[in-house]
């Protein structure tokens, strides 16, 4: 089957582009916006509307395969590609990429995705958002040509088994970390609340006291609201390097503070994502490696999650090989083509490090659904509910797609068993 046309449509994401450096430097919240001047290249304001591009392949049998190009909320930070704007990149796709796919025969996902990964324009690889969205369309095209689910294509081509149970879903609160935590608890989210702890003065505390208080509140709130006494979610807080801003980079001081948080979270398991940001890849790996080692030696029941400066498949392998964290966030748009997400999850599992198939609130319903198929074929330890920070919508999209996959897989298995009998 061939691709006979490539059509682009501008879209909105489920959140915003935020200038992380400007926020860390003290940009003041102003309702849903921020006051202040952006400092990261490409930003016209500290917060601006998130944008996406839907790339649709018209197949010769009339079916339409599609994916959404999207970039992370904190674009341009931590070594990431710059802000992704539809007005800039639709003409680019039409000029440079559409001709490559017109009349192209659909073969395998891995072969077509690899061609996309190495494709260059003017000596440069494609923006991660473009590779992300077009590789989704490729996977959908292969699945439609074979009359299979996308997860079945991944399972066949990578030699994996589609899971037969739900993968733990991690929900994001945004700044509404109290009200949204209630939503998560009511819905029974297995991992919560993210917390968006991205400012020392208002969220972490000058001595770390505000985060400690919030974790204590969260523990008590779970106990108060849960209807099942066995409901015991993992507490996962992303602190965007703010702990390091307060306590420095001495692993002993950081570990002492994590021990305080462990007590605040008890009896629930605690994960801390991005405890420090030393502003470059090697330094970040080394800092996380030393902290992880010390936490383990002291028996502190807190898992460290790597995020900043761990963006590409090569980065993820680097952090995993050096045990720089107990878990690595595989931030799906940052990896470019979705085949890299598959390989990253499988590599982390091979190396015995936790695989968190994440992403960003600044994605779309389509990219979230495709990511569920990747997860069901590779079994990461947890998957992010996305897009958005409102909890209900992102959780619904990911939960429902996972349930559909399970239902279809079970129906096909039953049909196969009955035919054998």
C-alpha cells in the first residue's frame, strides 16, 4: 500500500510553552499567565499557547493515518530543541518532507522510522517534534495496512508481548496541587501528583519546608479520601532542580533532606524527579549517580528519577549505564521518532533501571493515544497521563485507550482459542 498525499493541519496542545529559565529566575505568576521577560530563544512571552501540527497520510485505499507533532512544555531548556510553532514548520514539512512520502510504499515501521531519524535538511536533523509526529503517522499507516492495532505492530517488529493488565498511570497536578490531588485520589490514580515544584520561594521553601508540608498533607489526604484501605499510590514529585538550589550539590546534604521527605510520605513510597540541575549532561549524570548511590547506602526509601539533560535515546542509555537515578523519564517528544521511545523502555528494563514512559502536558490527545500503544507493547513501569494539567482529561485519554487495547486483545485471544477448539 502506498501513501498518495500528505496533509498538515495546525493544532493546539493540551497546555502551554513555558520559559523555564525565566520562571526559575522569578517570573511572577499572573493568573494563568506570567509577568516578566522571556530569556530563552524563541519565546515571545514567559508563557505562550502550545502548538502542534497534525500530519495526515492519505493511503491509496482511502484510509487516513495520522500523528501529531508536538514539543515539550519547557522547550529550549536542558539541551532541548527550540519552541515548535506551526506557522514556521508547516511550510517546512510541505517543502522538505511531503515529497519524500508521496507515492512511498508502506513497508515496516522500524525501517520507515529509521529513514526518518537520519533524514537531514541542510545538514541538520529534523526537529524532534517533527520526527515525533511523523513517526506516529508511520506507525498508524503500517497498522492500517496490516489491519492491526499499533501495539500489535510494535510487538511483532520488536519481539515483545502485549501486556494483559493496566500499566500504572502517573497524573500531573500543575499548580493546582491540592484540588487536583483530590481528583487523582478519587479516580484511583496509581502514581501522583507531579506537583510542579518549580520555584523555591513559593513551592519548595527556603529550607525545603513547603514541600515537606505538602507531602505530609498529601499523605493525610490519601488516607482521608480513599475508599479502599489497600489503595496505596506512589508519590512522585517533580522538583525541577529546586532542591539543589537550596541544599547545593553535596550528596550528603541532599540525602539528609530526602530522608526528611521519606518520613513525611510514610507509609507511601516516594519518588523525587530532578532533585538538582547542574546545567550540563555529564555533571548531571555524575550528581545523580552519587546521590542515588548514597540514598541506597543509607537505606533511604526514596527513588531518584532522572529528567533534565536526559533527553535523547543516547542520553537515556548513558544515565542508565551509570545508574544515575533509580528511574529514568523517557520524555517521548524529546526522543524524536517514537521508535526511540520503544528502544529506550526496552534498554532501561534490560539494565534494571525503572522505565517511566513520560512526555509532557504540552502534547495532544493523538500523541497520548499512540504512546499508550507503545507502552502496552513494552511494559514500562509507569506511563504519564497526558496532555494537560487538569487531571481528568489526560487520565481519561490514557486510561480509556489502554482499556480498549486490553478489550480488543482479549476478544482476539478468545476468538483464536475458540477456533482452535
